[in-house]
DNA sequence: GATGAATGAGATTTCATTCAT
DNA sequence: AATGAATGAAATCTCATTCAT
C-alpha cells in the first residue's frame, strides 16, 4: 500500500500541475512539456503516469466528478436538519460556487456529458476524441457520473416528502433547468475572473438572483 | 462595385463552407484544407480572402451576430402589436431556436464575449488568440456586439411602459438570467442533435419550460 | 497529365532519395528528415507525397517488384531465340545481378513476402507493421507480386516443351530452390560490398557456381 | 564460484526471456521492459546483468554459435561410423533443423557475419551498431565463430579421404553454397511458422529436396 | 542485488501559412 | 485570382538508459 499510495501521490501532483496549466492556457494550448515544467519533472515522467494527454484530461474529469460529488455530500450533510427545500438550495449554491471556483472542472464535466451523448459522427469541438474511450479513467468516470444527479434528485424527493418543495414538475426537469442556469452563468463569466461585473450588473447580484429564483420556483405549486 | 460584390460572393461561399465543417468537426479539428475541399477550391484561395484561420472564424462570428440581430428584429417586428411581455417572450423563443439551429454561432458569440472580457494574460481555452484582434472583422463585430442586448432591453422597457412586465429587477440582470438559461440549455444539448431527450426529459418539454419560466418571472412583481 | 506526371516526378525523386539513405543507413536508422535532406527539401514535403514512413517503404517495395519484373522481361526477351533452359538460366543470372545491385530491393521483396505470409500474431522483426496494409501501395504490390514467379514458371514450361529442361520436379519447387540460393547468396554478401571474397572464395566464383549448378539440375532427368 | 554460477543462472534466465520475446516480436519491436516482464523482474535487473540491449543481443548471438556448434558436434558424433558424405549430409540436415527451430539464432548468426564483414561506414540495417563491439560478448563470439565452418570443412575432408565425396570444388565454396540454401530456405519460411506449404509446395518436400541435392552434388565428380 | 521512477534526446507526424507559377 | 507544392515550427509520444533507494 505504501508503494501504491506513493504512486498515487505523484499522480495527484501531476494532475494538480495539469489543472493549473490547463486552467491558465487551456487544454489545446498546453503542451505536455508545460505540465512537466510546472511540476519540475521531465516529459517522460508525465507519460510514465499517464499514457496520453487525453488520459490525463480524463483523470482530471474524474477528479471533477469526485470533487462535485464531495461538494454535494458536504452540502447535504450541512443541511440535513433543515427542510428539503433548503437542502436543495444549498446544493445549488454549492454547485455555483464549485463551478465558479473550478472553471476547468466545470468544462470537463460538460465535455464528458457531450462526449457520452454524442455519437461518432458529428462530434463537436471538444478536446475529446474516440481515443478517450481507451483511457483507463473513462470507465471510472462512467461509474460515478450519475451520482451528482442522484443526490440532487434525492433532495427534491426529500423536499416533497416534508412539504417544502411544491413544484410538481418532473425532478429531472428541475435538475436540468437548474444546471443550465449554472452553466450559462459560469460560461458567461469565463474569463480570467478579474472582472466583478458584467453589463453593469454585479456578479454577486446575479448569483444571488439565480439562487433566489431557484428557491421561488421550487416552492411554487404552479412551477 | 461589381468587383467588390464578386469578392463578397466568394467570401460568403467560403464562410458557408467553413461553417459547415466547423459545425461538423469543431474549429480545432478542422484544417484549412477541409474548408477548401468543402468548397472545392484550393487552400490558397481561402488565404486570398481570409488572412488567417482566426480571421475566418471572426468572420463567422460577425455573421453570427448579424444573424442573431436579424432574428431579434424579425421577432420584434412580429410582435409589435402585442404587449412588451409577449415581445420579450418572442425574442427569448427565437433566441433559443437560433441557438439550437446554429450551435456554431452560439459558440462563436460566447467565445467573443469571453475574448472581449478577458485580459491578455490568462486567456482561456478558446479558439481565439491575440491574432484575433488583428482580424479585419474584429472591429466590425465590436461595433454591433451590443445590438442584441439593446433590442432585448428595449423590449423590457416597452413591457414596463405598457404594464405587461412587472418584474422590477435591473433589465440587464433579466437579460443575463435569460441568456444563461439559453446557453446552458444549448450546451447540454450539444451533440450531433440526434437525441430528443436527456435524463428521460423530452427536450421540447425542457425548452417550453424555460419559456414558461421566463414569462412567469417577467410578470412577477416580486421577481 | 502534365500535372500528374509532375507529381510523379517528385514522388520518384523522393523514392530515389529514400532508397539512397535507406540503403546506406537502413530503414530503422533513417529519419524522414534524412530523406528530406538527401533531396534538399523539407520534412513536410516528404509527408505531402507519402503519408507515412511505412507508406514510403511500401512505395519502394512496389518499385522493387516493378524493377524485378522489368529485369525478368528483359532477360526473357534477350533469350527468346534460345531454348527454355537458357532462358531460365538467364533469368536466374539476372535475378542474382538484380539482388546484388539492389540489396534494399531484395530486402523489400523478402519483407513483403514475410509480411503477406505472416499472420498477425508472431510478426517477426520487420519494418512492417499492420499500418502497412493501410498504405496505398499495399494493394498495388499485391496485384503484381506473382508476376516474377509466373515469368519464371513460364520459362520452365517453355524449356520442358522444347526438351531443354528435363528436371521433373514441380516447377514451383525449382523456383523456390533457385530463389533460396539467391537470397542466401545475397544475405551472406550483405555488407557495404567492398569485399570481393568470403572465406577465401571469390564472390564471382561463388556466383558462377550457383548458375552452373542451376543449369546442371535443370538438365538432370533425375533432378 | 557459487556466486559466479548464481550470476550465470540469472544471466541465462534473462537471455532465455529475451530470446522468447525477440523471437515473437523481433529485436527492434521489443522493449527492454518486455524482456523484464517476460521474466518477471525489473528493467534495472536486466541492466545489472547486461550493459545494453545490444550486449544482450550479443549474448544471444554467442548462445546461437554455441548451440550450432553443439548441434554440429552431435551430428558428427552420430555419423562417425559412416562415410564422410553421410557425415556431411547429417550436418546439413541438422543445420536446416537448427535454423528452422531457432529462427532468431539463425538471424543472429547472419547479423554477426554481416557485422564482422562490414566496415564501419556503410553499415546496413542491422540491429547491430558500433556499440556492439563494446559488448563483452563480442570477443567471445569472435573466438568461436569459425568452429561451425571448420567442422563442416573437416567432414568434407573426411569424405574426400574415404572416397565418398567426389566433388572437387574448394571446400569453402561447398560450404557457402550449402549455407546459402539453408538461409534462403529459412528466410522464405520466416513467419510464425503456422503454414506448412508455400507456393503449393510442401515445406517438407522442399527441405528434403535441398538435402537430396546436397548429397547429389557432393558425389558428383563434375560438381 | 533489485527496483522502478525519472530522464531527455529523438522519432514521427501535423498543419497554418507562404509563395512561385 | 487561383493553385497546390513547400515549409518548418511545434506537438505527441517512445524508450534505452540511469540512479536513488
């Protein structure tokens, strides 16, 4: 186990270095050499741990899902004494926070969803190719990809049980509507993040508005 | 002028070919050769009309804005007899339709916004580099980039005047909230478009829900 | 046609450059860059004409077969007034000469034979991989690979008709026996070719002996 | 000595593993890692015993010569009561068998001969480079390389003494002629060895023919 | 003795861009 | 205007070899 965890430590170090440079320069504009330099190792070392650039990206995707799941669990844990509505709003809030703080993760999640949904013909402009399926992380990600959704859906159910959520729409639809808001929000803010406003609107105002709207329509029996 | 319009015809043909292949394969995965082949001309010809791949993408971006503006104007024209609320809902509806039918355009708009907002340092993973600023289309796009927003805002104003829109939030915030929904919706559907449902939710159901929600919160005085 | 032949001229120039450096340094030890330098062009140019290093080798293989066929036809033509035995001895002689003068061709022929005969499992040490099958030249070579053999067999038949060849063995066996001698002869001489003797035997003596033995056993009714 | 033989045992194990993978994949396509894996040790261990990949190949070459010599001696021993002609035919027969059963050895012998004959400039496509000369096995091989030939030549001499061999050619020429046949035979059969015929000729038929021809021309006073 | 992580030179291949015709 | 051959910088990936533990 010592040996194995040693390997894991290095793998994680590489992933973290990769996250740093991918975040700064983007996947396409980043050379494996850049990742190596960031960590102060040689190119070969990166390839010793990750068989390809895509595999490395897939590992990041895995971490993205893991991180989101962790975030969701923590949120749910924090609000377990409150009603389901508050639990869900909490999840939503942490979802936004997560996406804002980890734009790369947010992108990775999105890329993966697109990839899984896409057939071979007509692939869009993603970093992902068929080679990705050969990544050892591909299966791992597939195994956990639905956990965030399920946590979300479970909170809706809880809210319905305790009467705090009155919206009668299909739970999945609520999830999609909420997720889309977050994605749009994050995408439109996708820059180096120095700016604190857009179209003269404070980003924090916008963020709060999304959460408020979410709460509103969850409570709305006509929702 | 004859010469000039002849040039325009060719330019447009190239842009259309580029749109086709970019849509299919994405910007990064498309070679200039592919664009040339699609149109049945040589690579040299493409470069005769467009100084770089980036410039070509910028031309597409320009068309994307033009097209969105046109779409918005048509929508507004169609609903000018109705109240502002309906005008705005119509704009929203056409916005979604536009984005669904032109994923590439939708991406281009987003890329441009990101690009403009970003400082030079810390550019994200966009197809857009500094070379973009040198594009002859860059200035042109900057000149019209705010028109869609302004149309949207004007309809809000109209709705407020005629009492159909009661939501008291800053108009720009409403715009951002609406736009984000559309972006999220489109992004999550971003595949070859063969699928008609996601998470067991019909896409049309989702689309209608977004429009319904938009209408709801525009009318809501507490909105 | 002018255009096409222009392309062919360049292709041939590249092939000839490649033959030169492959002969000198061997396939594995030769970089595409070396081929480019030999011709005074850039690496990219080589790839403009040949999609891969293997494809280039396959093109050489094609030339090898073409050249051998040409050599055989010329030999047959030269001896058409003589009996079949002499025709066959002539072919044999030119076969040896061909192999001595074109060691690279001789290797290429051998590699191809091995490749075609081999199944996927257990490929031997050749420059050839499965990628080779994707070479545009692969099919072309397959189409002509049996011509040399057929010429050889036809001469045996002619010799039997005119009574000059009395050996009663299966024609194919005769071919294999003769070919093996040539291959062994060439392989054992496979060096830069400066030496004129081996084991104190003059190479010319050895060569003549092979031809003499061939003639002997073709005439031998007990052969 | 205990230490030394322990070392030898390990060296032999490595050589055998190397022979296995080189036979299957060829020298060039085999990574040191593959050799290590085959034996279930680490790459470092291989390097502890063999200074380089070339050196390892040289060790195999040494074994190839040893094995051939052993084979020859056994054959000679078996036929010492018979006439020299039969002794020589026996050697030939075991030579063929040896080469068929150990294609890698057969290649190694050939590579070594080529290497020794070649000058530094103009080395052909062998796995062998100048580094080979630095191999500790290089000298060892040089010391024994002529033994097979000498055994062969000695049998010819014996056959001439007892009158069973009447062929008057230089003994070395006879050796070369015989060896070439074997090399050609083996090279043309160089595949995974599943096929039992080539050009509709049974390989066993061909093999027997070579032996028969060898006997014939050894007896032939005009040979 | 043995390990396997780390190195880094080098190989193949790609492709936006240029330019002679 | 148009062509497409040519360029060459750069990217991904390989692997024999080294070396700290």
